[in-house]
């Protein structure tokens, strides 16, 4: 049997070499321990990240490795939102200008305008998803160092672009209504 000279915890012979409560090297008998003796290197991985565990509670559970993709997912959703918005506006403008041809105005817009409108609608949906996922990732980044807060914030900002343009358009449109 081995025991810890500090807390008197008893361990079997095939058990650990260091106390799981305080990290002190275990001894087979009390005569093996000398308080003024040579300091021994602790085992690899001790102390755990975050410091020593509180006395009496043993080793803490290892932190769950995961969640690092949340910030990256928010960033890529924001990038896809911006891309859909830009290409949608360009296609809508090209389709609207192509509906006027040969000196007369056609009633139906071109296929490019329709596809551009669909891309703008998709940008609103992916933007809302990027905002929500970015907020979740940014709030979790304090507890999990694998989650990038910067990527989350950039994803939130890019995801907010279509909504910001919608609000600006509504305010501008509302101010123009009173003039006419």
C-alpha cells in the first residue's frame, strides 16, 4: 500500500505514483518521506490547465475539446451572406436594365433579375443564421478557448449587412413618401 504523507489518502500498490488530491509523491512507508528532501518533478500534465484543484475534490475533469468550429461557421455564414447580397444586387440591376430593350419596356423582368432577387432573399436568411450563430459562439468563447471570438464578431457584422441595408432602405423610403 502507498499513502500520501500530506493528506493520508491510501492507494493500492499498482495505483498512481502521485496523490490525486494534492499531487504529492506517494510513499510506501512514512519513513520514505522526508520533508526537507529533494523536490521531485510532478508527473506530465500536472498541474492541470487552470491551476491546482481545490483541496479534497480530486483532479478536475478534462475540458471538453470541441466547439472550435462555431466561430468559423459564423464567419463563413457571414461571408456567404455578403457574397449572396452583392451578387444578388448586381444580378437584379443587370436584369432590370435588360428588361428595357429595343425602345420599349417589357413587363417581365429578365431571368437575371429573378435570380438576383432570390439571392438577396437567401442573404437575409443566411444573415440571420450568421447573427444567431455568431452570438452563441461569442458568448461561449469565454468558457472555451478553442472558439474564436474575432471570427464570431466578424460573422455577426457580415450577417447584419442585409438587415442594415433593409433598415436604411425603409428609412429612406419612408422619408421620400412624405415629399411626394
